C-alpha cells in the first residue's frame, strides 16, 4: 500500500506542475484572445458562424509590434510625444501610466532593474537575510542619505514584494543572474538554480 502511495506522490510531482502551467497558459491565452474577439459570420445557408480562437492574439501582437516599430523609428513623432505628455499630466492617469511604464522598462527596457541580485542582512541577531534586487543606488534626490540604497524583495509565489531602503554595507552582491534569482525567490526557494 505504501508503494502505491509513493507512486501517487511521484505522479503528483509530474501532473500538478504541468497541469497548473497549462491551465494558467490557457487562461492567459483566452483572456488575451477575448480582448479582440473575432467572430466570423458564414454566409452559406446551413453553416453556423464561428469564432476563430487565437486570431485575436495574432491581431493584438501585430498591433503592438507595429506600434513599437513606429515608436522606435519615429521617436520625435509628435503624436507619441503628445500622448505621453497627456498621460503624464492627467492626475490619476499619471500614476497608473508611469507606474506601468516603469515596471515594463524594469524588465524589458533600456533601464533594466532586476539584473543585480543581492543578499540583504535584515537582522543581525538572530541573523536574517533575504535575497532581493538593487533598484536604485542614489536616493539623495529624496532626502535619503547617500549610504543607503533601494532593494526590492519579491515575495514567493506572487509578483508583489517590499521595497526596503538599507545601508549599502548590509548588501552583498550575489554571483547569479537576475532571472535565476527571481525564479528562485518566486518559487519559494524550491527551484534549482
């Protein structure tokens, strides 16, 4: 009986991660696809009209890629500048727009922020340390002393976290890639590095 239970547990180790990943992927695809639903009417009598799943994703991907293409070649394009200025000057939109823009740039932009994993000493006695990422080395523009830096500490199993301002002497750079460390932290430390 114990052997059967062990086989069951081994099966769970295989089935659960694959199933959860596939369900999340399918749900993400369905959600993105629902942003631009494509309903194709059929004019042949007796044939029902149908939805073409996946075409919405292709259309959305194409639109974003074309916008990126134009924005990269026409940096001084008055339309893009006008839209950005409008977003940055509208009170509520400014907070949302700049936060989302900065977050996207932190991962894929020219100003990537999650590339420098560090070990932060939170408490000396008892010794408590956490893995995080240096996001800003100079905080003097906020009136914070120059010996302090900003360190982002992501939470496990989520995409939220804490931003701490700590003494730079309490931070030790790790010899690992940002991608590996983010995966390690988000998994709760159970993934291989």
